[in-house]
C-alpha cells in the first residue's frame, strides 16, 4: 500500500493554472442617442433628454457567451438645479396688524447656495410685507458652549413686535411625494403657524440626494430582483449619490456665503464601483441593439421632469459596464 505522504517522482507539473475570468467592456454614452451631430443640434424630435432616451442600432450591441455584467464606472455631470420647476414656489402668510394676508414666494430657476436662498426669501418677504425688519439666515448658532457650533438650519423672524409670518407648501401640489421648496428648506408643520420667528430642520438644500440609472433590457435576466424603501421599486443598473465620493469633510461654517453642499452648484460626479452589482445574463442571449435608459431621483421621479427641454453636451453622462464569462 502506497503512503499518501510518499513523494511524487513524475516529471509532470501537478500545479493547476488559475487566472481571472476573461472580460469585455460595454460602454454606454447618452450622447450616442443621436446618430450624428446634425441630429444632436436639432431642438425638435424625440430622444432629446439624456435622462429618458433610447439607443437604437440595427444589430446587437454585444454577442458572446457571457454570464455576468456590472457597472464599474459612471461619469455624471450634475446640471439639475436645486431650485427647479418643483422647488421654486412656496406659500407665505403674514400678519402685520391688519389680519392674515396670503401670498407666495417664487425663486428663479437655478443653482443656489443656502445663503443665496435665505437672502432671496428675505428680500421677497420684505417686499411683500413692507417691513425691513424681517430676516432669514442659514446656519443656526448653538448657544451654551464656549466654541462656535452651527447647524445647517434656516432661521427667520421679525425683530420688531407686531408682525408674524408662516410658510406652507404650494397648493395644489403636483404630487404629494414630490419635494417642494418648503421641504427643501427643512420646514415642517411647525412653520405653518403664524409666529414672530421660526426655524426649520437640518437641510443641505438638495433637490435630490441620489439618482438611480435604470435599463430594463439589461436587468431583465436577473433572477434576484432589486428592492428599495421607495414606494415603487425598480431593478437598477446602479445608484449614484450626489456627494463627494472621497468623503472630504467641509471646514466651512454653514453661515458662510461660501458654504455649498453637494447638489447646490454644477459639478461632475465620478463613481468607481469597487464592488459593482453583478447582473445575471443568459449565455446564448446577445445584448440587444435597443436599450432604453431612465434616470430617477430619490423620490422616484424621472430627472427629465425637471429639465424637459433639450439638453446640451454638458448634460451627457457615460458609464462603463464590465462583461464577464462566468
């Protein structure tokens, strides 16, 4: 009987060769929804918006016996203003001695830092009420400590006696699940009661905190479906958070005019997924030449709702998908 510990005198190498699985790249660019630049220059026709478009090719995009694909990189220019079609209007009621008077505040569309929002609302309330003693600031100073501590909160009020004010969501709301200016300011039911002063909750004045990129043709084969805490769950290619991927902490106080949270100014978001979602694929099925891409905000609404007009090259986003054989 041969011992299992006996040496092997064979000249053959008994080592097993191991290597990473072979991969291929499937690159997607929203600009490719146009066949050429003359089509891209036109402001008419379908497929204008980079957040709700289709890729149409006469042949399959990819053939091969692969079983997995996943998003490894996303480059997403952020050009969705935090003050947009749905976050620009808010009701206001004030009483300066003659009884409650209803009105509303409207901000121009665009990117606003918290300090800019506070300044604009302050000016509009002063114009409505005829009172120059109304103030709104951002960055509430914590009292009772020996060092400055500020919270990202809006605070407002009249300095003189005899005037009260209240804010409320714009009515009628387009959808009860869609964010308005009232919510962007961190206001609650407390702020709907007439008072000489008030404050909201912590807020970074972001219209959305993340976006979900969806393509049902690429996620159709996954057996394990995605889910989320939103009312409507969708299978997604990836979720891109509107923030600094490096997690760099700001040293600017909220009360500063230069305090600018992510999403309050245009930027380009780059995300490198170290652990991409692995999407199951059927080996004998090609990636079709028809792909529909949709981008949703954190409330489940299409980003194209906020920018329904033709978008230029600055809004085009791209992603890299890695396709593997097993």
